[in-house]
C-alpha cells in the first residue's frame, strides 16, 4: 500500500485483559489513511472497529485495555510512543474524534460555548473573544441557527441531532488533518443521518488534505460516503478496496454475505438474507480463518490455517484461500 | 410535567425592553428548586442569620461596654477586645477597683455621680465566662433559675447560661464548617485521584485508606487531648483527618462512573491535560452525592464536638461549649433549666440543619415525583 499516506498503522494489536483471559479485539491490523480520502471501516459488533479507532489516539481505557504492539505513524512520529503531553498536542488539533453517543459526549455542566472554545484555547494562542467568534462560526457551519445565542446554552437544551452537530463542530474547530467518526449516526434518527454525514465531510471543505475515518456497521453509509473501505471481522481486516469495486465485485465471502443481506425494495415478500450463525466470541476465536465458522464456501484448511491478506488486483486486498487462485 | 420555560429564566433587558432568555446550568436549577422548598430554604435563612448574629456576639452579649464616655473622651472596650486590643483598667475610668473595669458597676457609678459621663452596655450585658455570684438577685448557691436579667438562669459556676449557649452556638457551627470543609477537601482529593487513575494507584491507595480508617478515633482524640489541650482549630483538624475516608469512597465511585462517560473521552480526544479532565470536567459532575451529604456531615460534626465536650476530651475550660453545658445538665439533673435549654438549643440547631439537608437532597433528586404510580 503506497501513496501519500497521512497516517500509517502497522501491525496494531490491542488486547483487553478480562480476568485471566485476553480478548484480542485488534490483532495485527495494518492500513493507511491517505490525504483527502474518506476511509470507511465496516464490521459487525465486536469486530474491533471502534477499538481500532480509539487506539489511533490512545483512548483505550487502560486497564483493562492495552495496546500490545504496533505502530501508528503520523507526521513521521509514532503516536504510540509519545508521552501523554505530546499526544495531547496531536489530539484535537491534528486528529479529532466524533463519538457515537451525542447524549453523553458533551459535558453537562459546561455551556456549549465553553466546550467549543476549549480546544482552541488549549491548542492556539488566541483570546477568548476570538475563540468565541470561531466557535460561533463552527456552529453556523454545522447548521445550528442563531449560533451566538446558543453558545450560552447547556447541552440539556439541545436535542440529540443538535448535540451531534455540536460534537462535529467541536471536532472540526481546529481544522484537523484526520477526523475519526465512530458510528456518528447510530444513535440518531434515520431522517437526520444523511445530514450529519454530509456535515462531517465539510471538514474537507475547510482543509483540502483532510481525511475522514468513518466507522460504521452500515454498508449503505459506506457506499454513499466513502472512497475506500476496510471490512473487519474477528479483529482482522478481511477485505480492503475502493468502495465502488467492493460493492460491485466483493471477493471475500463475508463481504458478499454483508452485501447480500442489504434489503432491496424490489424484493418485497422475500425473506431477508442473513449470514448464518453468530459472531464468534472474542475470547474464543476460531484457530484458522476467523470467518470459517460461518462461511458457506469453507474449505478444510480454513479451520486450521489462516490465510494472508493479499493484493489480488491493484488496491484490492483480501484475506481468503478461495482468492489465491486469482493471484 | 416540565415545560421549556423551566430551563430558562426570563429577564427584561432595561436598555431594549426586550425579554432575553437566560440559560440555567444544572446547579442553578437545583438552587432554584432548593429555594422553592420552603421548609429547607427558611431553615437555611434562619441558620445563616443566627450564625451571622453569633459572629457579632462580642458586641451583643458581653460584660464589656460598647462605648464609655469618660471626661469627654470616648472608649470602645468591647470592640477593642474583639480586635485584640488592650483591656482597660478600672482606674482609667475613675472606678475604685483593682484590675479590669467592671462596666455594669461603672454605669451605675456614672449615673449617680451625674457628671456627664456615660456607659453604653451591649444589649445582653453578661460575658459567658463571667462569674455572676456578686450580682444582685443571684444570692445563694448556683445554679440559679431563669429570671428577668438572666433569661436562662446560671450554671453551676454562676455563669449566664444564655450567654454560654450563644457563644457555644458560634463555636459549634464554626467548628462544624471548618471540620467539614477540611475533610471534604482531603476526601475529595484522595477519592478523585484513586478513582481517576484506577489500577495499581487505586488498589494500593485503597489499602492505605483502609489502614488509616482502622485507627480508632476516640483513643487518638483522648491521647491528643491529654497531650496538647486542643483548641477549636486543632480539634477540628484532628476530627477532619479521621472523617474524610467516607467522602473519598463516594468520590472514588463517582469518578469511576464519570470517567467512563463519553464526555471524558471527548475531553481527552481534544488534547486536554489530565489535571483539567480531573478537576474541570469530571469533578463538577461528581459532586451530587457529596453535596447532598454535606448538611448531614455538619450534623455529624456538631454532634461529635458535643460528645467530646460532654466526655471532657474536647475544648478546654472555660470555653463556652454545648457539650459542657449538657454535661452540667447531667450532673444537676434536678435543675430543669440546665437540662432543658442546652438540649433544646442542640435539638433546634440540628433540626434546622437536617431540614436543609432534606431540601438539598430533594433539590438534587432528578425525579420530580417521589413515588411510582
């Protein structure tokens, strides 16, 4: 994977220690985020997609979580090796994050204006008045009417969708190079999901080389918004490809299953397609291919050996024995 | 049900005449709710007013005169005592006595002489530590029952009970406030650190806290009391360093809960320092249990001082204290005024604080209705 990478993740392992057992939420993940792209990470609950995102800016609660090994290279430095203070300078300013739950991700005792100006005052040498101006502009950008007055209101005076807009404004206020959005629309009404996704992409209007990492379990969201997508299963990358290619010619059986399970309006009256079986427990992952327990085209060797992630066509990577013939 | 108006406060801007909506924080709304709970709010006002009055005790209840006008000069003995100035001797005011001037006699003396000198006494002209056996109307052995000049009678050393109760009130409340603030500071700090950092800090910190909590308070106080003859401040400090453990548990629990919330993660993701996240973000959100508990902590401290004084390990004689008065009541059980008044004063004060505590608890209760349908 070459190209002008903004952020490179190499062989990232994040483990959670629960009692005597170790949950390998992320085991050996490598990918890169290029300049000016929207990268989607898709997977079921428990596939480690959120943990991957949190690991990028070291937000893993420790204990029980621990980033066991790997590198996250940003601007020539390994984020995982920096001190708390040094990471603090990157957080918010270069890499910002939007959380899943808008209802709890704003501090209930602070006014919106204070929350918004905080990262500005922390990262830049500007006055409170200037910070306030920029905060009002940021609220305006995310479509909150009468922003100046609303700066003096508390989170409980905002609705869920409005709070998520505030979160987006807060994440974008320092014009970050990378915006990580961890299921930003999951907790919202379907009717405003599209608006929120659009707002998020505005970060690229303000800064040309900015990239967005969008984490979701919704392939439709990926198809609409992303340039490239990574499909996760069992703590590993199973397939990575440009979105158009992924949707038209999915190679991994899991991706095929996901795409097949999207309901279509024309198929009224049919049963919905689903991938048989359940996600394996994170404490008890299969020995070989992580998807072997549910795969329709499973081979004998899938249960004992794990395939490598291979580039089958340029830019299209897949982890499956069935695809080895294609190479 | 709550209306949108419950979240905002209307105020008319005098310049434009327009109505501007002001946002209220959670704390401000709780404060309004507290004010609307009459019993607690009036108890709060009554207690604050009484305490404010008691701070003026040296000017209201004192054997020293407020103003003495002698041969054209003005003197302020009560105020001088208060700010730590010198005491006036009797002969300075033309009184035939040794030592300090006796102002009640001085007033009579000036009146008889009629030379234009005068004395202005405080409204209740008796000092709590003053032996009143030579006063008119207080013949015989103390304690004396209540009478017009001595509202609540005298104690077994001929001292005025009302004056002692009033000064004791000031000591009790001051002691309670100082103790509670001190141990809240310690407990909140320890609890925040243990809860925020968790892990090994918490495991080892908690063990140290448990060891500390196992030191028996009463024995320590008895030893310290015998060695050092403690004053209010030392006693408050000793009580504080043995009382913070409970608060630290509350804070630790709250921090564990609050730090897992997304806003804490969001603050970290904004690049804020640990100190800022601990004390600016999480702390204000963790205060509910400790604030709700505060009035009851005050009750606890007042009672603790009374108990120590009652046992004789508290403040040194002749400090006016309620525990000492209650003890006198026990020893002179046949004198009803020595039993009734100190206990009644204690009861009323504690009841006021409990009413405040109830109102605070209700103001902090997120549920509007206290029972299920």
